[in-house]
């Protein structure tokens, strides 16, 4: 006999579990189907959370080695215990997934363990048992993109999952891909002593980020010891005992060269997980990249089936999925909801951090937009000087006529936190002048945001 619900969510990642919780808060009877043994999806288990735990640990070590003496703090012997770092990371992950379990119990959400397949609109089969609901939400997430000629074994040649669990620091780590994931994990292992070479197909890092920011960011990472092979593709990787031999070629074609590493991280992007769900048989339309085609209300081509998160178009970000999870639950309940994608920030959690929201200057130029630029460096920010963190700048792009914030980009300390003010500005159609008029506490890093807003009108005080 099947069990009936108001809503079944397929996937318990950030989008799925938030959708389930919000729907339960709105009075629905909810089930959430998850194939992992723990809740939280890729983000909590093998993505956002464990990577940030390792980034923090490696950052603490790097700071102790390279920065404490400037503060008058002398330590005769500094060493790290990788096993203990890994254990701490695991404890952080466990605390987070247990927290989601608690929220499921609190909101009386049924956790169905196993992989779900939609056998008909409103019917999901899991391990031979059928569950029914008036509404289904697909939040199946994404997986690492494979690369032709490179076979992942999660030992020597790894995805981001294997890149989190090295038992020893590689002598030479080659990172294939110059995006968020590759640069974050590359930074972890570089701080702990690995030689790190980033191989990127394009002639720049962070495709989609503001090119001025990406250029200065590369210079900073270079000073930290990361090496770059840009405009280069990997055509083959072969494991040879304790080493991996890679064949490289210029992206535009040309002479083949070889690069030898102890470990290789494949970080060329992610793709939606939409197979095994029975979508083709149901007639759910997919786009050319295998993502579910969804409308502004997250509806699919089959009535009663919605989709969110990495399974649909848009940036593959946990907070984007969370916003969509909340919105679709409210839409299903009959409320009005939307997600303003122009106000969804992106952050690279290296140090310094890189954060962005809205349009890049490159995009505005292509669109022929009339805009003005306000920039302010952290070298002129008193708190940044006191911290010894003066790399980078804040950049605000504003409409030339109205002053409305069109985009904002930060390279510097705590950029991921500072960007929230600028995301709010875009969400509420604020102008650069509005930001400049707000009193920002002194001395704080946020003063750089105020000064950049002033600079958009040529009124920066401390520059």
C-alpha cells in the first residue's frame, strides 16, 4: 500500500531540505527522499562544509607561519597534524548533518532513505515501496563533470570528494580547472606545503567573474606560490606507480608537453544529476545540458512536478538552491514568491576571498550599458591595515543616470560577508549614493564598501 503526502521532495541537499522544512512550516505533510545515509547532500557531506573546515584549518596554519611574527608573536616550532585536521573536518560535517536531522524531526518530515524514481505524476518509488503526493519537487543536485582522457580513481586522480580526504600532503598537486572548487582546494594543499599547478583551458581564472578582479586575484595567488598553466588543456592522464603523467596541449592546438604530479584534482565543473529519476519516460523536458527545464515558478513540463537547485539552470550555489526551495514551497502553498537571480552572490573562499553579485564590468560593456565605477582599495582602509590584510579592493558598478547598483565585486578579507550589503542594495534597487549615505562603523572593513560607493560619484574621502 502506498503512503500519501502533500509534498515529496527528491533530494535532501540545501535546496531539498530547506524546501521540505518550509513546506512543513506551511502545514503540509512532507516526505523527503535521500539516497545518502546522511542528510545535507553534497554541500554538507562532501562539498561546502568540509572544504570550508579544511580551508579554515589550513588558513590558521598559514597565518601562524607567515603572519604572527609581524604581530609580535613568536612561536619557535610550528607544525600541523593532518589526521587531526581531517578529524576536525569530519566532526564539523557530522554536527551539520545531525542538525538537519533534528530539523526534520522538529518539523515532522518523513525521511525516506533510498534512491527515488518517479513512476507517474504524484508517485515515487523507493526500494520497492510507492509513495504518493499531490506535488513533487526534484532537488537531485549535481556531480563532478568528467574529463575525456582522465579516469578518476579517487586516490591519485580525484574529484573534489577525493581532494578532501588526502591522508598526506601531495608533493605536487595538479588542479585541472581554474574555478571556485579548484582554487579553494588548491589553496588548502598549497598552504600545507604542496606544490600546486592549476591547468585552465581558458586564458584566465574564474570564468564569469569580473576580469579585473580575476586578474589581480591570480597575481595574489601567484605570490602565495600557486602556479598557472592558462590556455591549456589536459588530453590524457596516466597513473604510473606513485605518480600521474599528464599530457598537455595549448587550448588552440599546438605542441604536446608532459607534466608529472603526485595527485591530480579534476575540477572542470559540475553537471546536473537527472538520470535514474524516470524523467524521460514521464516526458519531463530537459535542456541541452541535461538540466530540467523549469519555469519562473519552478514548474516542469509535467503538471505537479517542480524542480530546483543544481538540477535546473543557474549558478550551482547552495544558497541559490535554498532560496528556490523556500520559494517553490510557498508557491505550492498558494503564496507569491520569487528569486531575484541578479541579487544572488557568489564567493570564492580562498584568502583573500573573492565575492561578486550582479553584473560584471565585462557584461556591461558587451551590453553597451552606460555605467560608472567606484573602487576603493583595502590598503586605504584603517581596519585592513591593522589586520595586516591590505590585498584587494571593492568595486561598485552603478547606472550612470540613476546611480542604481548594477553589480559589485570584492577581492579582499571577509569579502563573502561584505558582499551581503551589496546584494541587499541590488535586491531593493538602492543606489551607490544610498550606500554612501549609510553610517558604517569605524574602523571596520565595511568602510571600504562605503568609500567605493562614494568613489562612484568621485567623492571618496580617504583616497
